[in-house]
């Protein structure tokens, strides 16, 4: 199941790579910040494996990779894969400076003398050190990240030490459906779950935008709920008819094995019973999951009345009501913990 990276996670991977190798950090920054593939950056192999004869044989590389002589003040010439035309991609000044520092006195040839397979191996190693996705991390995830966050790139990934994402120190305000969904998604991300939303195109408002600071300048970039969530689709953990119901739940936190752990329905003005029904429909397929109704405090009475009726009373101990105030308190404390954890370099 494809898993989306958040901006914070990409920065953590880049930070781990920077500790070990400027080369690794540059390769990953170009992938995540400009959407280039591994082959476009480092070139494709000059040999191919013959499965029938079980041996390697030489071949002409389909891509040369980024070349030192093609780096100018305007950017870098990129030979694109899949027959796309060659183009010059503009690079920000910070990346240009670091590339020239890495190249040193070399005047021609590949910028990065490293194979595609080695890049894939290093991506997994750095992601694991950053505590993100063990075992199945793929460089393609950087390119998928670029596609989802193009509006805030590449400046947001400029030198990790000077580019940071700022969070509001004041408590957030939740007075709309999408705001509650955004807080639940970010909260799940902080706590280490994979997160899904049934409303990926919704805009939760300015307080959930990315505020990126690069060299003292702050810029806010809009994010949809889908850009906050880490999953675009629900994992295939149940029959299709059940998955069709699961996809309609507002927010779900999944464990590392792809099973729902917590399911959230936000009932801002809608009928509490509808949310309870969606959760009830999947209950037999996720026996350990908890079901939350998140709503304004005045909805609590409706929840308590409905959850005591058939068929919900069979699962009464698995249903939980939380008011917006409860969510805000947990959300703010989680971000404080996240910031302290980062300062402690964990």
C-alpha cells in the first residue's frame, strides 16, 4: 500500500542523510524538491541482467544522469526518462552552492558517481534511522512527495538547518468539519500512525497551512486534507464491500500492518447516527479498533442516546465521544511533545 511522506518526515530523512553524506542529502533533496527520478539524477546502468543465461551483459545507458558541465547559474540540464524532452531545471541558490561545493575541482562527468541500486539502499537506511517506514521505503516516495507538495518546494527543503516548519504556539481553533479532520490527521501523524481521510480535497483553513521559514523569511502554503494524510487509499484488509464503507469514514489511523486502530467521524452539524452506522459496518472486521465521534459538546446528548440503541449498544464499550475542546487539548499537547522530542534529537 503506497504511503505518503509528510514535509516533516522528508526533512528528518534529509537530516539523517546530511549527518552521513552531503552526496546522499543532495540526491534526496533533488528528488523531493524537484521531482527528478533516480535515473535522471545518477544515470541508468551500463549493463543489464540476462535472466535466461544468468549473467550481466553491457548496454548503452538510457540516461546519463546529471553532468557537471551542464550545471550553470540558471540551473541544471536534465535528460528526462520516458522519451520526455531534455530541459533546464532552475535550482535555488542554496542548492547550487552546495552542488558546487560537492563537485569541488572536477570539471566534467557525472555529478554523482553512484548507482541506482545504491541510492535505493541508502534511502531505506536513512529513512530507518529517521524512524520512518522500516523495510519498504522506496525513492519513488520522494517523487510522490514532490507531486503532492510542489507549491512549497524546493525552498522548504533548503539546507535543513535553516529551513524549518513553524507551528502556532497558540491553541488551534476548531469550529468546522474540515478543521477537526485536519487536527485528527496531524495528531495521528505525530503519534506514528498512517492516516487516511475520506475528504482529501477539502481545505482546512490557514491555521493548518505549512508555515515554512527559509533564511528568516516566513511563507504560508495551503494544504488540503489529502496533503496532510499519509495514505491516499485504505489498505486492503477486508472484503471489497467492507472497504467501500471504510473509505467513507472521515479519518482513520492505521497501524504498521495496515489495520484500522482508531476510526473518527466528525459530526459538526450532521446526524450522529450516520457516523455510528459507518463505524458499526466494519466492526466485525476490525475487532480491536475503537470508534470515536468528534463533535461540538452540545452533540454529546445525541451520541449518548443513539449509542444506547440497537445495533450500537452491542459495541457500546468501543464507542467514544470527544468534544472539540478535548481534541484541541490533545492536539496542542502532542505538538509540544513533538517539538521537545525534536529538540532532544530523538
